[in-house]
C-alpha cells in the first residue's frame, strides 16, 4: 500500500512538482542564506584561524572584535612575557593603511606585522616565494586574492582602466611613502573587510604605519609545556589587566559583536524567514490541496475497511517522501551554488548545522500541512462515497 | 451460533440526520429481509432513503433505532474500529463513479482492499490479476484507469469489490454512468460473478432496464420499504404508472 501511496503522490504531476518546488525553494533559501551568513561570520575571525600557533590572544580590554584594533603600549608585551607559565609571547600589528600601487592607484590594505624573529603569524600556505623573504629589507608578502583583484596591475600601463594582470613578486608598492617590495604570495582565508592583506615584520609594519606612541595591536601567547591554557588566560588577565582570549573565545567575541551591533543577522533572518514562509505557502498549500483531491479515494478506502490510522500513515508517508525529496533537492542546489561561485565572490560556508536547520524547517512545513490534511481524513465520513 | 436463513434482517430501522428545524427523517421504520444467495434491488424516488439504507447495511452509518442483522452481526452495535474491520472482511463496494485511483494501474487498484488489510503484496497482486481475468481485462493489468472506457472501469471496480471475497456486495447505481448496453453487460457480469449461495448482493438503482437481473425488488418511499416485488411485477407497476401519467396529460 505504501507503493500505491507514493505513486499517488508522484502521479499527480502538477501538484507533486509544486510541492517539490515549494519545499526545495524553501530549503534553498534557508540553507543558502544561512550558509552565506555563516560564511560572512567566519570571515570576521579569519586572522585567528590563520594563526593557529597561539594559545591565547591578548588585547586592549576595550577591543570588541578582531578588526577593532586598539593599540597597547609596547610595554604590555614585557608584562605578558613576565607572567608565570608563558612559553612565548610575540607582538602583532594590525591596521589599515593606504598602499600606492605601481600603476599609481591607491588601495586600502590590511597590514599585519608579525614578530621579526619567529615570524609567527605569517600564513602557512605560500603560493610563491617563502616566508623567509621577510628577513630581506622592505619586503612584504601579499595574499593571492588581493594579488589577482584589487592589487592587479593594468597590462598596458598607458591604459590604467584596461585589462589587468595579477601583481607579481618583485613589484613595489608604497606604504605611507615607504617602499615595500613584494617577496611572496600566500593563500589565506578571505576576510570580512575584503581588502588585500599585506604581511610583513612587526618592526617594518610600525614603520609603514603613521607615527603613534601605541603600536602593539595584539600579543600572541603560547603556554609553556604542561601549563593549563585557561589558567594561564586567567593569570595573564589578572596580572596585566588586559583582555585575554583563547582563539575560540576571541572568535565568538568577534561574532557576537557583528551579531549584536550590526543589522546583518536581521537581514539574513528576514531572508530565511521568507524562505520558510514560501515553503509554508507553496508546499503546505499544495500538499493540502493534493490530499483534498484524493479525499474521495481515501473515503473509498475507508469504506473498504481502511482504518483511520492506516490512512493517516499513508498521508504521513506522502508528506515524508515529498519532504525528503524537497530537502535533498534544495540542499543539492544550495551546495552546487556554493561550490560554483568562487569563495572570494561569495562568502559561503555550510556547516553541519545548516542542513539540520533546513531539515527542521521542512519537517515543520510537512508535518503542519500533513496535520491539516489528516484532519480532513479523520473527519471523512465513509458514507460520503455514496454521494456521487 | 448457526448462520441465520436471512443474510439481512431489518426490523423497524430508523435513521434521522440533523436536529431541530434541519432534522431529516431518512428512514422511518424500514422492514426488510434478504436471503443468502439473493440479489435484491432497492428502488424508489430520489430522497426516499435508498442510500441511507445501504450505508447502514454496509456498516458505513449507524441506525438510530430498530433491529438489524447483517450476516449475523449488527454493524451498528460495533465500535467505529470494529465496524471498519467488519466492512473490510465482509463487504464489497461498487460505486456509481467507480472511485478508481487514477495514478496507479488497474491491477494495483484491484489489490487495494487486500493491501489495506496488510495482505502480502505478491499474493494480493496475484489475486487481483485473477479477478481482472474473470472480468475480461486480462492483458490490461498495467493500464491506468483513465485509459479505459466507462464499462471497463466498472469491470475493474467489480474486480476490486470481489477481491476480498465479501459475503455482502453493495452496488450504488452501478450502471448510471454507463450506456444501456454496457449497463446490461455489467449487471450480467455482477450476476455471474456473485452467484453463490453464501453471498448477498444489494443494488441501488433507478434503471428499470436492469430490474430483471435482481431476484427481488424492494420499493422504498418516504423512508420506508412499501413493498417487495418480483422484477416482472416491478416492471408492470412501472408501466402502469407511466400509463396513468400519460392519461393525466
């Protein structure tokens, strides 16, 4: 009987495709918008993910998120290093600076200055060159997306608005009137600000930056062997009165800022809610109409000895099949869209939570519409089959 | 308990729908006896209570008052669930509009009553195929209902009604959607396939051309069985009525 119930669903082509379209479109909207939201949020803490060596991040207590740099006095580094249990502590500079490109154009860049000695904080995946180039004078490393896009240079210098080529190793930029030579190109995770990131040494970075008494953006800390990271975090915070985060805490602090201080979650929330409503409006209504159309057959089945429970089971099966197919199709299209559009064009990150959320939404739509449909089946009087 | 001689006994059966001003007395004391092996036609004007009576006999509705025994059971005394199970085991239905599921083959349509009772699929389909052969549709098993003529669809409905081997077959206007010749063939088929001593067939009809297939005709009017006649008597009465009407005009 289950096969017949499924054939009834598939056989009503117009309604079946309507239900499928409604459910898959709802899934697509929910999953895609949620994936873009998660993708955007994950970009806000890309720097933390790019620096896995650090157990702890020490910042000014007023700093609200990764890009909200509030420089500290350089003495903060010594204070942190003096805390018992610190294996090593290195400085990190982070700031937006205007770069003058070889073509003469200007571009805002995110400059990251890493510890001169250890180079901790430099991206691990070098596409061209080696991190050791930073030991050469005036050298910088840029990331590949920036090299291909915003730092790209016109093929014909006489036509600056014409076709462009990626900027290459050996070419020079100017940062705050100072020469910076590209020594390497690295692969990094996209950032929320979506401006080219330039890596150099800490001392060179503060040379590029406008003169300031406070230049230390963050301190990266590694716990000494055998020292508890959480205990060390609390100890540093207590002894230095600075903010100290584990990487996860720092990432969540950043996400929380964007979630609570911007309209981003509301915008995506509205889109996700619309997807849900589309699912309810189209798929729910179609499924209800499908059941109504088949009510006379259910009535005949009831007359022929089908219990109400048996008929409800068939309606539930039809709803479940439509739900699984709609969900699968919607997630499939979402994944294809996510894979097809390059990561630097679309912030897309489908974590395992997103299919679960989409599935929960589809289950709600299907269960709700099935319950409405089932109500009609329960109320169905089998004697109605004799009423023509 | 031994099987009663009559398969159906109705004694002063009443049925009322609605309350107050909207109350309709559909049955006002129906008395009727139908024997095993008999085909009984229920005839009468629209609104006389035919459909209500077969619904009660088939266990689709419950009587309000009176005594009722159908195949030795009073279906109105059973719970909803028990009546559903009783119907599935004992009653076959042939509907005016066939009620065949359009999205599945006629083989699956015929197997539906068995599958609803959790019968093994293979066996249900085998039995359905055998019934389709008996109604003359061998070779068309995988056809969808909408590819068949009205007469062929009613043959499928007959096969579906008989697939569970019911002892009571209830036919609601089985020829009303068919032309005269096809109606005769369908009734002949019903008569042929249901000719068994342990089975009873109730046919509701307005079609005088199929009276002769019935063993007896029960005439209903205003919620009561006014009298029971033979088909020949019923046709004679009908001719008399038509003659009287012609004279009046």
